[in-house]
C-alpha cells in the first residue's frame, strides 16, 4: 500500500494500491467520508492514467487543489 501525505486539503493522507496499471484500493484519511468513499468506489478497477486525467484539475471551493486532485498527483508518480 502506498501512503501519501496531502497538502492543502481536509484529508491528511491518501492510501492506495495499484496492480497491473489499475487502482485496486483507495482510502482517504480524514476529509469528508461520504465524498471520499464515493470517489474511492468509483475509481476501483479503473486505469491509473484514466483516473489521473479525470481528477488532476479538480478544485475544492476557493482552493487550487482538492482531495481528488491530490490523489491524481500521487497516482501520476506511479505511472
């Protein structure tokens, strides 16, 4: 399991696993549980490249980043 510290968002960490180029597990530590669980459920089984492309520019409120964007940044380092 990869553990990544986040920056500028409510979740303090994101944990994920990748197997054969696909996301097999995602967990957000902190943040909004409903959104985090929903997002995690939606991307399980998806190709890392697809998820990065869809989430990399997501903003949260007035912030320049978001939990999905932080996940995309972390995943892109494992492509």
